[in-house]
């Protein structure tokens, strides 16, 4: 974390002095200095001295009902990230982050979630298709000391999903403390492809998060002077590792990238601008690999890439300034001018051969816009959706089971926003009236919005009807979500009317 403390103190100093100096002196020279110092750039500064931690695969067992059962305990702990002392943390089955859950399409799973953090929390299965009562949203709050045991059948393609808290008004804080993990799904199609698949060897989870630290080594969750999008950290953790390197022993390595940050958007690429093969996005594999040198991920989005390395070389994964269509002020103070060195790949002197990425990956059945039963519009502005903020007691609309819908999402304001839908994976029909770029042509559950560039998505709500238990849709910048930029919908049987969400504190015993 070399340089982290000094950068943090600069931010604190600026936050204290900028208003006074600008008012009293006209602020021209100070304003220039402030503007320059407001961007973070760690490229060339990171010492890659720590081996990348690989989250362990979660142990599981088959119960007498044939279900694959996992056990997760949310708990408090401490971890030393740098020289300033141990950091109080939260994690699942450990001090920070959680194990990687893994299951195969067609399996029944159950997860026993024990809350050991001393206050209510929840666990949402981000990207998972499952009944609303098992979704882990704000209506499935788990009280301290209690156990929640959701169960469902895996019925979706192979994909890199994740899990994290979704407590109403507290999601950002719980995720920032360390509660998150990956949930990998497999299926027959992916098993038949010549792709890297040895977990922890040539198939690597890469959970990228930004954090600030105070002088005592604690997480600093202060949002600062222009903190309207949430916490933007100046230090990156990858799988909870600062300054990480990965020893690579094969010609190709698969990186399952997860933007696990609460507010920051990344534009991943390599320092030498090499191409890589994008093979999958949020909800699974693409129909064919897309060769590119950059992939932009907003909070909650995932991308699977296959990188080719040469024997003995070192390749640095970097985050470049992401283009979000923002004005110059919002671009600077939303982190869109920031640059980071993320992870160093260290290729062995001799590499085991690996086949080329297949030209064809997984079939994707395209949803037909002509079959849509409804078209809905959503406007994301401030902390509201369609001029409403979140109300746990209000169902915003009902979707009929076994129907397809088109949703059009627009962002008129200058602040970054994204759009995440629970229960379904959707397809992007268009961006600003045009065909989506290759990276948006697969299955998605989260998408970044740009100002006045409407995104049209299409989704099929196949099953899991429940008139009383809603799913969420919301901005996945977690501070915005906590401030009320969220709504809820139910899936109902044909002709059925929406009911009422559960009353009370939604605790599970």
C-alpha cells in the first residue's frame, strides 16, 4: 500500500480547505492543484510482492433429499493488508470475502447461511434464477445468530455469478467490510469446450475491489467532498490481496473478472495492450469469442477472458480510465480519470501447452421482440427510478409468468448509474437505437448506463410466480441503492393480481 496514506491525507486536506481557499483567494492556482491531485494513478507504482489469494472452493455434501448443501457463516475478523496494522473485516467462513460455491445445472442446492456479525444482514445470489423467497434481497433479512437455508434448482447456463449482502440501506457498508464471494455454475455445454477449467491453476477468480485505509490500517468508508456516487478507494484489492501476482504455468489462463467494488467502474486491459479473448459475460458464455484489448465493468458486472502468455514474461493487468459519457466534472470525481495497476501475471520459464480458444462457444437463443407482452420504461436520475425511491411495502408492477418483456432504461443526469435486475438474465436489444457492441450481446444481469443513451433490454420471466414476494431492480452503485434507487416487482400467474410484500422487519429465524 505504498503511497496510500499520503494520497488519503491529500484527500482529507483538500476536503477541509478547498471551499475556504476557493472563496477567499479566487482559487485559480489551488483549483489547478486540486484538480490534478483528484485523480488516482498507481500505474508503475505497485510492487507486486504478494501471491494472489485464491478463494477456496466451498465444501459441500449431498443430503438425504439429494441436494448439494453448502454452509456459509458471515463473521467478523481481522486481516493485515499493509504496514499500518490489522484491519477489522467481515467475511464468510473466514476473515475477508468468502469461498467459491460451485454447482452444475440441474442440481438442487441448499445454502445454510448463519449470521455471526452481530447485526442483521442478508445474502443475495447475484445473477441467479431462483424463487423470490430464496433470492436474498431485503425481504430475506437474517437476524444476528439466526440461520437462513434457501434452496433451489440450478436452471441456467454455466456462468460466473457472485453473492453479497442486500440489506436495505446497509448494502454498501456490508460489502465494503468484505462480505462477498463467487458462485460458479457449470453445464454440459461448457464441459465439452476446450477452455481452461482447472480452478486455481488456469481458471482463476479475480475479484477486484477498491478501498481506502486510515492511518491505523482500518477501512475508511468516508465519501469525501464530492462523494455522490459512494466510496472511491485509492488502493486495489484482488481477492483480498494488495499488490498481487499470479504464477502462470500454462500458455493460456482464464480470468473470471468480477467488479466487486461498491461504486467504481473499471476499464480492464493489459499494460502492453495485448488482445485477449472475451468468452463470457454476466450470465454465461458468448456464442463466439470476441478478441479485444479492453473490457469495461461497472459494479457487479463480470467478464470471463482468456489471456495468452509467453514463457518467462510478465504481463500487468491494468484499469484504464473508463469512458462513461460523463461531463468533465463528473468524470473526474467519479473515478473515470483514474488508472490502476491491478494484477501481474508471471509466466513460468516453461509453459504447458493449451489449445486455442474454440471459434464457437455456447448457443444463445435470441428472444424475439415481437413476442413481448409488455414494454416498460425506467428513468434513472438522482437517487430515484421513475421519480420514486424505494419502499419495501410497495410493489411497483407485476410481470406475468411465462411472458417476455422489453424494458427501456434511460439516464438523463450526469451521475454514473447502472441497472441490475434480479431473477432473470436479459439480452440487450439496442444502445441509443443501435445494435449493442459485442461485449453486450451475451446474457447480462447488470448494465452501465450513459447519459441520454437509452438501453433496451429483453427478458423472459419463465417461472417462479409469487404475488407477494418481490424481486428487485436497482442501480448497482451501492450508495445509490442504499439511498433508494431501487424498485420491486412480482411475477404472477396469468390473471393474478399482485399481493402485498411481507410486513415487519423481514427477519429469518
